[in-house]
C-alpha cells in the first residue's frame, strides 16, 4: 500500500514552505520573504496519529502579476494556463489538497481564481468529490486574524482551518482533518502475494525496453526521446511460478533538469513506485557509465530501505576488451560506495543478452531480504567483532554491546542493547554491519542497526 500524498497549493508567500517544514519536521524547503522562492516541488514523509504520508510542496502561482511586469488582469490567459496546469497535476498526484491563503492579507482575487480552478478539476469518486480540498488560513498568529477567517467561506470550500505554520498553532486539528480523508481502497485490502519489482533510472536508460523484454510484449512505449514514459505502470506476470508485479516508471532526472509540469510530477510517481516496491532494478546506461543522477536515484532507494540490483544496459554498444567489465564494475562500486552490497548485471535489452538473469537475480535479492538470523548467531558475530576491534572511546567512555537480536525482516533489522547509544560512532556501526554481512551477505538488501540502552 503506497503512502497518501498531501499537496500544498496556493499563491506565493502564503507560507506553503513553512507549513511543509512544520509537517515534515525537516527544513527541506527554502523559506524566504521574497515571493516565489520555492522553484522546485519537494516531497517528504510525515506522520500523524500512526498514519504515514508524503507532503508535496509546490511553487506558488499568482495569476495577477508577473516578475518584472506591471500587475496583469486576472484573466491573463498565460497565468490562467499556468494555474490550471498546476491544479490539474496536483489533483492527479494527490490524495488530499491543502489550499493555503494568507489570513493577514485577507481574501484576494487570486485566491478566488485558484479556488475556482481547483473545484473544477475535482472528480466524483464513489459519490464524493476527489481529492478533498481543505482550506487553510495561514499566518493566524493573532486573535484578529482568527476572528476574520469567516470571510474565506466565500471561496465555497467549506470550513477554513486557521493555523500558524510558523508557530505550529492549529496544525494538530488540521492534521486530524487530513488523515480523516485517507481512504483504504478495496484494492489495498486485497491480499497481494506478488513480489513488487520497480524498474527505475534516469530517462532514456532503457527501462521500457527492458520491461518489454521481461514480459515478452510491447507493453511500454519505447522511444529514443527521453521521458516518454510518464506514468508508473503495473504489470502482473509469473516467473517460474512466482507471481510478480513489475512497476515501470518515468525516468528520474536531476532536480535542476526537471522541467515544470508533467515531468516534475513523474519524478514523484517514480519515488512512490520505489516506496511500493520490494526490490528496485536501477537501470544504468552503459554508454554514459554511471552518473551523479544514477547515484542520486540509488540514494532514493536506500532512503526508502528497499532492496536493489544494478542493471547496466546497452552493454552491446560499448567497445570492450578483457578489462572493460572490471573497470566498469570498479567505477560503479566507487560511485555507489554507500550501497556496496548491491549485485550487478551487464545486459542488452535490445539484443536480449543476459535479460533472462534479471528477474532471477531480483528474486534472489528478495529472498535475502526475508532472511532471519538466530539470536545466537548474532551474538557470536557481535562478540567476535568487539574482540577484533573495540569501539573507539568518546569522552573517556567506550560503547559496550551486551547482546543483540533480529527484531524483524523486510528489511533485516537488528536491535543491539548497549551501555549508552550516544557513544556509538557511525563508523563503528558501519563496521558492525560489515561484520554481519561477512556471516550472511544479505545481497542487495539494506540492514538496519538500532541501539537501545540496557536498563541497569
């Protein structure tokens, strides 16, 4: 089940980025008094009352004026088109929309125009308008602002929620209303035993060609034009009796290279696809070797704690000698040194070379993800690791690990009971992870180490 997406929509400088930071608990969005500071849409995870969801920040749109120009008519078709595009795309990708207005400034003609566009883009789903739009009156720090929220009823979007994103006032009631709209579909309730495999990578790396080879049909459009695939497409199939869901995705570009509009939301679809997957197949273009963007996508996979394999495509187009594959492997390993546990496969989706090994490797990695080690195995590893290399001291004290256990799989998670978790240095945690992998490799799979203070 993928996490719901909550989009923040509104004209510039109403406090969308401040609310984004408040809801996600991170300073990911640039906050500035200059309208229009947010150039790129951002996506981050938030949680409330046990519900986990994505918050999507958007650049503000004001239909009444343009930078460097005199104020324009509200009917200016260029700005209306821009608003309509943002509203349509936000609605397509969101489960709930938070429409922010400025309580200090009061109701503006731009707010009215945006509200009208949002309402027109809603659709009926099971007798209800979808996605729901929640009206948020921000900058409600003063009692005067909170008393004047009634004027925003004119927008026809129901009860306004007065909040202060800056101070957090009213955000609890707002979030209660947000999660009330999260619906569990019948599709989510159905038991899906299939292994979810997402095919991800930068545009034009050959993802759709690989998908077509794997399923044996022309299910995805294949084109030399980067970014042809814009939707995440699920394809059900079986491989040697094992049910699989293949998720083909739009290519992910560097944020600075992502064009506004549809393509930017395609990145969100790809990130959501990674969230839904058990295993991600990261497709790299052999003709360009690994790029910073490939490493960036690998970072998305790691942050989501998903298992992965690297597939180096278009291998038939590379001039090779005896050492080529070794040099490519070494270079990719260096660039992905934060995921050195990932297996690698060199293929050609065009000729079909080694494509038959892709799903077998992905399923092998999924098996590794579900492995559980016994408590006795884990404690032998830990004691041996401490004997070989004691933890460095910090303020005259050293980390002591008393015992450990595996508390879950998917991904493998180990809980270590220690004298003081604050004494643990990240390099020593990485050392312990490597020691565990020497005992069992967990190929292609991230492992978590959590430290807990043992009571005296």
